[in-house]
C-alpha cells in the first residue's frame, strides 16, 4: 500500500529518510482527508434516504 516515491530503502542518509517519511506522512494525511470527505457524503446520503423512508411511513394527516 505504501508508495516508495522512487527511492530505495537501503543506504539512506538520515536526512533523505526524514524527507521520505515527511512525504509519506503528507500522502497518508491526504488519503485520510479524502476518505473523510467521501464518508461524510455517504453519511449525508444515508441520512436523507432514512428521513425520506420515515416520512413515507408516517401517515399523512387529512384535514
């Protein structure tokens, strides 16, 4: 799942390893934010359909 960003895992200098870790962290945070956005949209759609179903089940009052 993790991208290597085109770098080898061996013989890294500490600074290049840190840069790689920072890039990976930035990518993972972007992925998390994207998933949170999608999940919020799904939750909103589910809530809308549930409300519609509840309205359909409630008998309309005839005045």
